[in-house]
């Protein structure tokens, strides 16, 4: 008895094939869509980036002391 359902192609394979198609057609990879966010959100993101950068620096300094 034959299986009535076909196996689906994995999502990553579809994504890879689309990227290859896009590259062959346009000669470059597609870029991620850019979004616009309010200035207050941009400032919050910048503050979070600064905190993460500081934490990475502090952890790096602590590891050098050991």
C-alpha cells in the first residue's frame, strides 16, 4: 500500500534553495528587511548594548586575573 502523504522538504532546505535561486537571479544574497523603530526604543537598545559590552569587558578582566 502506498503512502498517501508525501514527505515535506525540511524548512532549511527550502530556505537554502530560495537563497541559491535569489543569488543566481540577482547576483547577490538577499538582505534582511530593515524596520524602523521609535527613537526611544533605539536609545534603550543602545543602553542594553553598552551594558552587554561592559559585562563582556568585566568578565574578560576577571578571567585575566585568574
